[in-house]
C-alpha cells in the first residue's frame, strides 16, 4: 500500500539559487542534503541532492549534476508544473511577495474548485500555489465518479480517431 509522497526530484542549475527560491522565497526549509560521488554502476560523479520539507512531511528535492547534460528551459504549465497547497491568506500574500520581488508571477486564476497563482523558479519550472474553495470542492467519491466519466468521454472522442 502506498502511504504517500516522500519526495519529487528535479534537476537544478545551481543548488544555491534553488535554495534561495525554495527556502528564502517560498519558505520551505532545506531539510537534508547528500553528495553523491559514485553511481550505482561505479562511475565517478559529483552530484548534490537537496531536500526541502513541506508541512505534511514530504519533500521537494533537487539534483545539481554539473557533469551530466540537461536541457534547462522555461517549462510550459501543461508540460511540467509543481502545485503546492496553501491557504487563501498565504495565496494572496505570496502573490504580492512575488510581484514585489520581481519574480514572474501570474494569477490569481479561478479554476472553479481551486484558486491558483504561478511563479517560475530559477530552473524554469512553473510553481503553482493553490488553495481549495471548500464550497466548490466535491466530496472525494463524487469527484472520482466525475473524473472517471470525463476520462471515458475523452477516450471515446479521442481514441476513436
């Protein structure tokens, strides 16, 4: 049985620039780090793996791997984004903080059952801060039923082609 998310890991250009964004700007504490000097296949390497703790005990993690090629680019929201849940007060405060700091800040977007704002981190990843709208959030069993019906309809119209 899967208990929950431990961490998601992404590449980063610079561990320090990444720390400044995730710890100093977003407020996620740098909770752990490890240096990897040899791969499991015995190849020498030099990689720093950093972990930023969220309130639920899970982590966002990053690999700085200067000796391994990676194409950093500004990701499109549909291709890759990291969504983190906050309360409404924090959403508004972070929106103002992002604008004030000169960080690319978009929103506040109304997605019916959630409201979201978006930043771009130093690695090109889109970071979404989102808050639930309780009166518009269906019960889990209702949401599951609606999602399955929507997927079935999508598959009917898109897989037939």
